[in-house]
């Protein structure tokens, strides 16, 4: 087996279909823990830390969707995986989509949570402020804007982020990533019309209170793409309505088998 480059965590059975979780900007693989545990009784899964994030901080710091897609594709090849179910959030959604464009034969299903690159609008001000935040209180205030208005963001989440940013090079890495994914006041767009050519099932999940990427970016996708919009949910559906997201992932995996 070839050497992998990114940090990852595996759960579930030793054999069978593999679900690959890809986190978003300035996150890490721990955000998928509840979904990995939820799948573990019947499906194996792996969650990666993107380059310059979490346990993959030693990887080149500047991380955009293409850099991350190539890194994960290389690691999946190193692990001997030939067919996987991709689940990507935000930047990770753009990464998963690019993986599908580059190697469609690899992707058994595609589940995208508030994916990046589906329209030019992005809350660039929030992302740039968040990329510079160091202390727990500041991080906590900014994190609240990633969630729906009624969601109580746990202080422990902000503490986790602040602790990581004390690691040498971590703050510089997240700022470099912000510069890499933002295009001035917007973001670069993926050719979403090409999703119609995918032979695998595609689901897109969004929240009506997303203050990072507007929900309307899900409105004009190809008709074969199943779109699920949750009322009162912000940019973090895997944390805000985890049970429903888990059910939709299971549906997509079953459809792609």
C-alpha cells in the first residue's frame, strides 16, 4: 500500500461501501464525528483533514478546492479505494464535486452540504474575519453566524478552534486558504450544469438561514439533482440537523450501490 499524505479517521466495518467525509473551510474532521458514529454499525467511513487543516497542517498551507481534491484522490488511491460515496460540506462540497468531475468512475454517490462554488456570492467579510480570529470570545461570536439564528453554538466548539490556532503555522494556514478560495469579494464558480452528466445519484442539502452561501444557489441546479432545503438551518446542516442529514446520506448510499 502506498503512503498517504493527509490525516484521517476511519470508522465502521472493515469491508463494504466506503463513505468519504470532506470538511469545509477552517474546519477539521472532528465535525463529522457524529455522522461517522451514526453510520458505523453498517457502513465504513473515512474523514480527512484537508491540507493546511487539523492534522494535515504540515501539508502545503495554501488549500483551494483543486489542491484538496488532488490530495484526497491520491490518498484514496494509496488506500486502494476504487469506488466511494462522497460527502462534502462547503469548501469540501466543491472538493467532492471536482473529484467527481476528475474521476467520475470513482464516485458512487455525491452528497453536498451547502457546497462552495455553486454561485459567485459568498460572505467574504465573515470568512476573512474568521480566518484572523485568535481568542475564544471572538471566534465564538463569528461562529454564531455560521449557524441558524436559533442554534446555540457550544462554547466548546470555539475553544477547540482557538486551541488549534495556537499551533505554529495554523493561523497562517487558514488565512492562506481564505485567500486561495476567495476571488475578491466573491468565489469562483464550478460548472454545475455538468452535474446532469453524473451517472451517480447527487443530493444537495442547504439551510434557509445560511449566512455564508445563499440558499438560492441551489435553485437552478439540473433537474436530476435532488435538492433538500431545511427551514431555520444555517451553513452547518451536519451539526444543526444531523439526524436528517444522516438519513439523506443513507438514502444516497443505497441509491448508489
